[in-house]
């Protein structure tokens, strides 16, 4: 088994509860974690390492439906991704990679 770590976030407590209920083995392994938080409010926890990859599915703040929240969300993702981190967004069209200019 790999040594990676997957963090899934969603603003919906119901979505997090459903995902948690279906992922007991993965959660127990320590490779998967869920947090109930909107992307525009997401910050790394103290001591948490930046992520190499972010993938968003139908996130209004990232697909242009909520531009004000999007500006904040993209800034939060810049802070949460490693220098070489990559962001992919699925907005219902083909998945696209978005450059964040992470420095």
C-alpha cells in the first residue's frame, strides 16, 4: 500500500457523513481523511504538509459560478499546494488543469 494521504473536503456535512460511512477501511488505514469545510475557508492544519494534487468536482467557487468565492478559493489552494502542486477542475466538461502559479 502507498504512503500517500488523501484529504477530501466538502462544505456539506451530509456529503462528508456519507463518504465517511462508505470509507471505514480507508479511514482506518490513515490514508484517507475527510473535513467538512468550504474550499474558500480551507487552510492547512498546523504541521500539515502541502498537497501535490487537488481535484475539484462541480465546485462553484472554482468553476466560475461564484467568482468572489473563487478568488478566495484559488488563493487558499495556492497556499495548500506544494510548489509543484497541480489543480484539476471537473466542471461538467472535460477535466482541465488550472495553473495557480504556486511559488
